[in-house]
């Protein structure tokens, strides 16, 4: 019996070692797939593969932040590391995210629109991609001052109505009052423009990713904003599997919709400042640097999915 126990113990140990080796091999395969997809131009999103830095967007360092017209109907209104966008329509403006707080919304969204020759009183909707204060913090200011309607997934409205997170940053603005609640696949139409909203957890349980029409002269493009990138959720295999599934699903939607402009709500992930610099130096007739093509969108979401699979396989 003693010999049998020893043999059984050795067998269990061998199985455990085999499982560990398989997990390590699987993790390395996913990391390689992510790095291959990232190439030289998607290093920002590849950073989420690093468990030490993947819970936050990489710092942008010293950058000059000014509002910028990116397409005929899309404007960048962000700060150094958090992006807000304005989508203009025939009947007003849709703002995508609202920065950290009222002061930032006043300076960079309201003030940014004025600098660009746009009227902030025309803000009709503020779409909040997810229930983190660096995206909803200025929303109530915009709602109170301009009577803008606030749009967020029903799931994330419920998140904000639940217990306040323990590490709530001091610079985040107030939780906005519940307004329009949307679900997966809903559309928001203002004037001649319709955007599509998809629930893509688990950055937050109800993170929204957005498909939007873009135009430049007579040329039409499609933007795809991945709504929540970093791994700042409970590090469980189930959450990483959910993240990978969300990224792969949105990649399929983006392919079907013809997305050729990958966008993010953090400039470090979509190289917004590098593209803005290239846009300013752009020569007449040259392509818009934000139009990186359907393959770039596919690669971006492949990086996100493969990094999540690496973490699921034992990267935490």
C-alpha cells in the first residue's frame, strides 16, 4: 500500500508539472501571437500583456494637448492620457466620454469646442464608454450646463448605483445621475448620424465599444472605438476569457462594418498624439494618418485578445 501511495503521488506530481509546463507553453504562444500582431505600430496596446503595467494606460509623458479636427465630423478633445471625442452631426454634437471632472470638461471639452469654432451648446448627447471616473467625471457638468443627455449601458449605470469603489481617485468628478440606458447592439441617432453601441466586458461589466461613421470630403470611413482596454478587473481566468471573447466578437463586428479607423479612449493605445502630429504635417492629397485600415483594426483587437489569453494561461 505504501508503494502504491508513492507511485500515485509521483503520478499526481507529474501531472501537475505537465499542466504547469503546458500553461507556460500556452502563455508564451499567446504572447508571441500578440507581439506578432502588434508589430512596430501597436506597442501601446501590447503593453497590457505585461501584468505589472497592464492594469493602466501607459503614461504619455510631455505632450502638448490641443483640440484637433481629425475628420470633417470628428474632433479630439482629450488630455494627456485620456481621450474625449466630439462627433458632429446635422442636428448637434455627440461627445464620447467626458474626462475626469468638471474642470477638465469645461477646459478641454467646452473650451476645446469653442477653440475649434464649434458651439458647446450643441452637445446633445454624452456617451460614457464605461463606469470609470476618467470617462464619466465631467458628464454631469455637461448635462447641467448644456442639457446634454447622458448615455451609458444599463449594466454600468447599475455599477455606479452600487457600492463606491474603495480606491476612488480624488480627481474624479461626481457620479452622474442615471439617464439613458442602452443595451448591446443599440443604436443612437442624431440628425444624419447613427452610431452603434456594443457591450464588451469586463473592463467594466457594461463597457461600450462604438462603431461610428466618419467622413473627409467625399470619402467615407468607419471608426471603431474599443471601449475598455486595460486589465483593471479582478484577475480571474473567467474574466480574461470574457475579455478575449469580447475582443474577438468586436473584431468580427468591426470587420462586418468595414472599420478602417481604430480609436481608443486612451491616446496611448491608438497612438493618437503621433497621428495628430502626422496630421498637422500632412501634405495635400496625403492619406489621413488615422486611417490605418481594416487590417490594423483586426490586429489591434488580436493583440487585446491574445494578451488576455496569455493572462488566462498563467500570466498574472
